[in-house]
C-alpha cells in the first residue's frame, strides 16, 4: 500500500502526519505517496534532505553514495556514528537503516554505483525527482540534461555546501504546473456594496483589506439583489486595499445587500531552463537586501571553485592563502567580492552544520514541490553565505583552521580552533522541546556545544509527554510515547555526539518555578534558546533574560513560514520591545447568535464541549466537596438559605444520565435546544422582515438568519450528536424512534418556580437513593484532540456541522475542525530544520562576541519561496540629562540594610546615579507618588515595611521615575533599580 496509508484505504496516518497535513493538504500527501526520489551524496547536506523528505512521506527514496565513513563525517552527518568509522562502513550503508527508521511507510534503498561522465543514466527514468549533492558541475550538467529531456521530465535539483557558501539549483522542465502557488487558505470576505456600473466596483465590509492582486479571480456567493454574480468567477482589477473592479455590472439587477467573495486559486505554469543555460544568465533569489549583489558574487565564486576542482582535482586547502589567490585569479572575468572568494577558498573543505540545515530545509521543500505541484518553485538559483561568521577571524593564524583528525575538522576549517573550544564550554539552556527543539539539539551535537569535558552543558526543558508528532532527529516517534520529551531528546542527542553534557529538566519555565530557575541559574548560563509555540511564554523567558543580561535566540514556524530573532545584551532590542498584535477574539454575540463563517460554529462547539464536559462537572464536584451531605443541603434550602451554585448543581443532578438510554434522551434534548429551539427563539425575537432604525434589514450580511433543524433518524449527521462515545454501552442498543423521540419527562425548570422545583428534585433524588457519597463526584473531561477513540473531536465536529447547517454555512471536515478547535499550528520538517539551522548560525556569532552588524534576523516562507535576512533592531538609548543615557539592558543597584528608609533609598539613587527621583513603584504597587495623599509620610518608613518581602527574598526590582529636561513633559521611568535588602545582597 502507498506509504502513510492504511492497507485497505488511502487513509493518511494522522499519528505521524497530523501537523504536516495542514501544510500540504491531503491531495499533495497522496501524490508524495506515489513518488520515488533519487538522492546522491550522503554528506551533511544530503542527510538533511534525506531526513526531511522521508519524514514528509514519499513512496521511496534511493540513497546514493560511494564514499567510506571518516571521522570528519561525524561533525556533519548526524546518522554516522563512531562505530561506523571504526568498522570502515560505507556512508550509505551506515545511514540507510537510520533514515528508514524515521518513517515506516517510506521504502529506503541504497545505491553505490559509480556516477560519473560515463554512467548510463537510463536507470534514473523510474524516479520523479533527482537530487545531486557533492557532485562535480560537469556531472550536474549531464544529469540535468538527461532529466530535462526525459519524457515526462524528471524534476532536477542540485545542492552544494562549501564552507561558508551554499547553493541550490532547480529545473522542473519546460512546463511545470503548480496547483496552488501560495498555500494560503482563501478567506471569505463580506461585501459592503457592488456598484451598477462599467466597471462595477466591489467594496469590502468594515474596511477589511481584500489582499487581492490585479489579474486574480474571485467567486461570489449569497449576494442579494445582484444575484447574477452568484457562483460566477470574475477577474479583478485592484483599486484600493478595500475595493476592486469586476467588469461591467451595468446590465445586472441593483445590489441589495449581503454576500461574500473568495479568491479562486488558479493553477500557474512555470518554465525552467537547464543548468547549462542558467550558468551564464542565472535567475537568483535575493535573501539579504543589505547586500543585493551577494547572490551573483557567490555564483561567480562557486563557478571558479568548480573550475579549481576540474583543474586540480581537489578543493582549496583549509586556511591556505596561496590557494585563495589561485581561486581569486579564476574569477577575474566576473564581478566578485575578493573577500568572499578568499573566505570561500579558506573554508571550502569545511562544513557549517547549521548552514547545511538551513539550505537543506529549503532544498527539501523544493523536492516536495517538484513531486506535488504544491507551492511556487524556486526559479532557479538560491545562494546564501555566512561570511559574517568568518569575517572577524581574518587575522587568526592559519594553523587554527588546519585539521586535527577529530570530528570537528569540518567545523574547524570554517571557524577555527579557538571558536570550537568556546562552543565546547558553552552553557546553554533551551526552553521548549518540540520539533524545533529537537532540530536545535541536532545542531548543538554537530557543533560540539556544551561538552562534558569542557564543563559545558546543554539544559533542556520541559516535561511534556511525547506525542506522535515526528521529531526530526528521532528514530521514529513510536518507542517514546510515554517518556518526557526532554529526556527522549537528550538521549537522541547523545547518540549523535556522546561527548555532550545534556541535562533534561522536568520543570516548566514559568513564574511558578522561579525558585528553580532563579537568578543564580541564569547567571551560570551563557545564553538561552527558545523553541516555543506561544507568545506569552516567549515574553516571560525574554523578561528573565533581560533582567539577567543573557542573550536570547528565538525562533518559530507556522507551516512553511519561519522566523528567527536574535537578542543580544546591550546591542539589540528585546523580544518585549515590540508588541505582536493580540489574537482576534470572536465577539460573544457572534458566537451566541450570529455566526457567519465556519470558524464561529467550530468555536461555539468547542465552548459547548468545555461547558458540558469540563466546566459543569467541575462545578458539580466542587459544590459537593463543600457540602458533603445532600440531606443538609436540602434542610438549608427548605429553611430558605441561599447556597451559591445549588440550583445549577441540583439541575445537573436531576438530569444526569446513569444509563445508556438516558444518555440518548439527554443528547436528544440538547439537540432540540441547540439546533431547533434556539433558531425559533431568534426568529421570534427578530422575524426575517425586521428592519433597523435606518430602514435596513436586520438579517443582512454578515448576519445569517437561522433555520430550525428537524430531527431525522435517517440523517447520519444528526445521529452523530446523540452517540456520545463516553457512554457507549457494552451491550448493543439500537437507536430507534422510540429512544430518541422528544422526551417530556425532562423539561427544564422554569425560572419563576426554579427554587420550588429544585427542592422537589433534591427530595426525589434522596428518596430514590440517587444521592450517595460516591455519586456526588463526576469526572470532568479535558479536551484532547489527538485521541481518536475518546469522541471529543466527534462531538465538536458534529455540533459545529449541525450549527453550520442551521445557519447555512459551508461545514468543515473533521481535519479542518480539528485544526481550528485544537488551535493546531501547522508544521513541516523542512521549515523546522531551516529555522533551527539559522538560529544555530547566530549562536556561533553570539559566542564569538561579534559586532552588531554581523547578526541577522530572518523571516522566510518556503512556499513562495522568499527568504529575508535583516539586521536586528538596535537597542534604543534614552537620555536622562547631560550625556547620561540608559537602555533596557541597564539595571541600577542600591544596597540597603534593615533600617533603610524610603528617604535613604531616594538619597542613594540621587547620589549614585545623579537623578532626582519623582516616583518609586514596585510592580503595580505605588511606593512613593508625592501627589498621592499621605505619601510624604512614607519617606520615614523602612523599605522592609513598605515592600513586605518574603523571608527568602534578597532583592526587588523597582521602577524609579525622574523629572524630564523640558518643563511640561511627563516624568520618565529610568532603568529598573535592583534594591538589595542588605549590604552584601544576602537574604536579610
């Protein structure tokens, strides 16, 4: 059966591909499952590509290589181990079983035939895509010509990594059709108006930007009045961000109200030239606009390197200046950067594992595009250099770069021995250990970050049970289901490099664990790396790094998009210096009564799940923990006492099903309430012809009038809401008209007689012995999206689909519902590998103490593809007065004593830092604000009394404001002032 599919169907294994499906879609996944790939070259770059495409789930991969494992390989190929070198294994033989373990659905085989200018290339005809790494240019040209002229064309990709320079080349044939160039999900955008004109102009509701480009097409739905446009496809001409023209509408009926449009995805054809043609006139992607000439300069330098290899049958020697001059002479014809050519020559034999990871991620995405036609392909070259890593090393002695016969020779050729030693003794802490974290650990292992013998350490948080999401460097997810992520990741890292000191932490990093992750903990570290999936956690870690003056390397992905942000003390802004826009909340009234898009009905269903299965049971439990005896509750209610929550609890008690048929009854009642009575109530309150004060219809876009849904046993969707798996009985119970007819016995209590009825219900429950000590507890459910057996997603999918039907909204399938309800972040190994590589590259610069200009933040979208490297935001300096400046990284300190008063504190700040404090604040507590009544009396109070620190508190951070230079301006807050309660900073 095709890989990733169950044998009896074309079903995709969600335990393995759950995050990737949201990136590629099932159609592309099925195409991959029928595609075979040939990949040559098992060096650092080749193994990266192998890992990514096997995790993605192609049908078959043939790994080709002719070299033997050497010690050198241990520093770049994470699937080659020490014993492979000692056993003189071939590289391809060593890595094949480990690559195959990544994905049981992919067939991995090996080839070690000589691939050269005389090889008959006919065998490549059975592959849909051919990738060459570590191949001479003459062979690349020959294989490319064969693939280009083959019918049908074989998609060709070549990649090279030489020291600080990497390149990717793609040729997918004369005509390559792409079904979906961007991968963005088209949004439904509501219409304010359409003019009756030539051309007709469409304006979006609430000034919502349409995001369209001239030449794209849209399809209209549910337009009232100008009904002729419904279902039609119209090319657009953009007039403004909120309006566009759609051709002649003058002969159509006048637009009345409502309707929306959706971008129609149209396939696009791309044309490619062969490598031979492209060498002379390369079409390149520019990743760094601060050096737009770089891609063509690297092109010329690497062309010269190809010539060097053809002429001398070797690469330039590491750190050798004579070879560098020979290479420079070979580039005389082209516009080159001499410094880049010399750096390329000195490092060409070397390898920077993070750079291989970054470009390997991009190249792997091109492989997936080649076989699926999903996303816009690279046309046709991508070049990237890491010259910033080498620049400060120009004056370092050549011997620093010479090989020493160990696993770091490839790295040493790029960054020198001293920098390798700095990496070895690094103490780094990584917060988060999902997919990015695992890829990061792989880079640490290859770079030799945190070696035990050098007193270095890699700390990894946090305790999370490993789910079945595939992890880049792990040998398949299945064996690790019940282990903490950090522990499993640590074990996998030590398989790559046993010399690392990896410490797996089982605590979450958050305010509650500050006694563990205290200042002393941060002071032991050199830097912090985050591999998190939410903004709040990033903000918290950033604040801890800021107050402890520690560099922070942040990254994240969403689908094919990725970002990296480098935060260096005293050089850059911090993460909290910029504010991400908050997530848009759906208004309560929209969720409750006026859904207009499928996201609204999914969120409504998710809230209903929370209310029915989590909130109400929890409330029920806590009530009976406070009131253990039902008889006492009854007596107090009969006396007329008010017991908080008692009515809701008794209502739950009276309706709580204890048998399967009662579950069906309960579900049937809920159906009636949610999908019929709610609609009837709304239409009673707001009939279809209701008009607002301005005469416009109440029920017009985006408001949709509901239609009551009638219960019908023949409708499978209606039955799905009744069958709640938690209560599914062992004996077979048929759901018949009798069991699901609308029951009369369980009417909801009327509010006017609620109290009387509640007492009666409790009396009845006690009388029928329905209230025993054990029965007063129920089990609340925590929503779990990834367990297909628990029925949670079944409930949300069915409830959402029924509400969508009630409001005539196009329903979503289970997969889409799961993504939205579970707030799943789409993920793919290619983007994950790329961000981790880019971050690890910056780590080298941070460790080396490089200048601000060396650092690069990155944003990329591999789907388009676009890669943008930019300088981080420089830290802002705030002027106090007379050339006294401070930045967010500054922290002033004042050492006090037990009898230190607020007045002493203010005097100390004035004397030590030369400012006149006007206000002192601790968090949200105002310690001293002169304009506040009674605050002047506080000056005599001790700091201990004002702050009331806990016994073990050594210091607090205070905000001290001062008067500005110009009169009339507001007071300015200075840097945080760390006040120690004793002179030596010890606990008082």
